[in-house]
C-alpha cells in the first residue's frame, strides 16, 4: 500500500481524492483489503474523464498475475479482469480467436471498459460488455461472487459502474479470428448522410463518422470483415471520396498513431481500434463527452447538435458518430435500444466544456440522450434515472451486495443514485 500524491486520470482533468493506493498481489489480499476499508474502489487504467473511479482508498489490480484461458467448446476466454484489451489481443493471437469488437483504443482495461459500458461501432455489434459471459468479483464483505449469463442478476452486475464489487475475472465470448480492412472516405455531404443513414452505417462491420460540424462530415471510417460478401473497393461512398493516404481522425495529426487504412487486410485487433497499441490514442491533450440516443432519434440528434456548431467549434477537436446494437444490461447506455452515439473530443478546458455541455444536454435530453458514464457530463441522477428502466433494480442490487456502501462514491451518488 502507498500514500497517494496527485494521482490523476489519463487526461489529467481529474485528481483522485483517495489517500491510499493498495496493490494486492493475490485475491486473498484483495478480499482482506476490501473487507477492512470503509470506502474503496478499484481503479482500471484511469481512462475515464470523471470521478467514477474515485474513493477514499483505491486498489490497483496490476500486481495480480495475468492469466488467459480459452475454452474452445464454450467459445469463451477467461481472463484476469485488469488486463488491457491490447494485452488480451496479444494472448488471443496464437489461439486464433477474436472478440466481436473493440473500442477506439486498446489501452483500456477490460474490467474498466465493461464496468462503464464502453463501446465500439457497428449496427449489429453490442457494446464491449455484451461479450461478457461470466463474472467473478469480490463484494464489500470480502466474499467472492460468481455469476454467469442467465443468472437473474447477471445483467445488473456486468455494467456495474464499479459499485457492485471488485471484478477479478471475466469470461468473454470469442469467435474464430477474422481479418478486417479499413477504408476512409472524405467529404460526405450532410444531405447524403441523412438520406442514406442506414446504408452508410451498414456499409461495413464497424463504421465511424468524424466531423467538426462544418459543411460536410469530414471522414467516414469503414471497417469491413474480409469475409464480408460486400467488398468495399468503391472509389466513393455516396459522394465521399476514398482517401489515398493514411489519415488521423483529428485533421492535421500524425496518422502514425492510427491503425492501417487504405484497404490493407489485417487482424481484427489491428484494425477495429482507430489507435495503435504503444502510440498516443486520440490527440492525448483532450477531454471527451458522449451521448447515446435511440437510433430512431439519431438524425434528429445529429441535426440538433449541428445547430450548435458555432458554439461547439472553438472547443472541439472532433466529433465521432457511431452506432451500437441494443442489449439487456441494466445500466448499459444501449439498454433496450439500438443506439447512435454522438461523441465530442474537446480541447482540455473543463470549465468551458461544462458550459457548452449545458447546451448539448438541453438539445439531447428531449431525445433521451444517455451520457457515457466514463466521460464528462453534467446530468444528475434526476435526469439519468428516468432513462434507465432497470435503475431501481440496480439500486436494490448494490444495496444487497454492498449493504455497507463501501463502493459508493460522490460520482455514483450524484449521477446515478440521487438523494
Ligand atoms: C483516448 C480515449 C479513447 C476512448 N475511446 C472510447 C471508445 O471508443 N468507446 C467508449 O465507449 N469509451 C471510450 N473511452 C472511455 C473509456 O473506455 C472508459 O472511460 C473506460 O471506463 C476506461 O476504462 P478504464 O480501465 O480506464 O477504467 P477507469 O477509468 O479506471 O474506471 C472506470 C470504472 O470502472 C471501475 N473498475 C475498473 N476496474 C474495475 C474492476 N476490476 N472491478 C470493478 N470495477 C472496476 C472503476 O471503479 C470505475 O468505476 C475512451 C477514453 C479515452 C481516454
């Protein structure tokens, strides 16, 4: 255990208030630490942009041994939950199996990503938590709890927001390894997007639209499975032109940080994220926010945000629009609805971002925009709770598993539980 001096999140916009950082090297030590702590949380890779992971005492699981076991019959991989997706992908490479999707970066921990409902893109792809088939965690009494898909509370445990227990192991669904090719198209007219929205988001296995809300959508990133029937060799996508050089989603930044484009085949894990392991993801100097609206409201939401373009632009590095499939995980931003995500990579000015988010949230609240739990947002529990049908069940679940409220923190009280 060590005293904590100025530990911040990845973006540096949040300084953890915790006084202690525990580093257990066995699950038994973890059980003991949790049972004795009044207020405690597990830190993942610290990529969230808010106080979601904070507490009086923090635990890193970095000293727990990494262990990855593929069960071919069950088509799952069981892993130490603190591993990053990059580490997991390396372990899966010789096993020739793959996950269904990844976020924009492989640097994040699996447990942290799953706990916050992190997602990639693709009309038929659920968020990363939907791959979880079983979970093992230490609850606040120090007990080990295991649950598998089908268990009555499983859907509440997976996107647990760090509030149900310390996740030590996860099993994820796997499939035979596959290849992806990635192409980027530039200058999609807004009218073309609105007219062909469903065709464009279905144009590849995973599609991302990048824009600074100017005259066009600047870039459309299309990631296609190489086995897909449709081969995306077209020179244009509804008027957007295929690039002939590698690009970065933030115009002007070095594409060396990005995964290979120009239609070159590559392993799933080398193409699904936008950013490469070992390189700076995104711009590195930024804040992020994201709102997830029902797909049927997607175009209205894009139009509403576009109407704020002049207000957004001075603070904005880039926006990304993605689609995610519906799921049944109680606190997932995709619970019960196919989703369109509207993301903002901001300049790193927290106060200015919060000012502009007042307008963004006012525009997206009537369209049932759910904020990404791991990014900067303002909405309190009074606004988020009505958006989550199973929120009362989640509250009951954490009251049962954490009756002494050890995992509760100010972020959870403000944004999820309320008074
Ligand atoms: C550059 C960048 C790009 C991003 N791209 C995407 C993207 O493409 N899609 C997207 O949806 N999000 C994206 N995010 C957001 C990011 O995926 C989430 O914030 C995610 O939670 C980060 O995981 P982490 O391990 O850093 O979690 P942390 O920030 O460390 O923790 C998040 C939560 O998980 C809990 N937690 C972590 N580990 C455990 C554990 N073992 N047991 C129990 N609880 C645990 C913490 O207590 C906390 O509540 C991005 C963030 C950055 C910085």
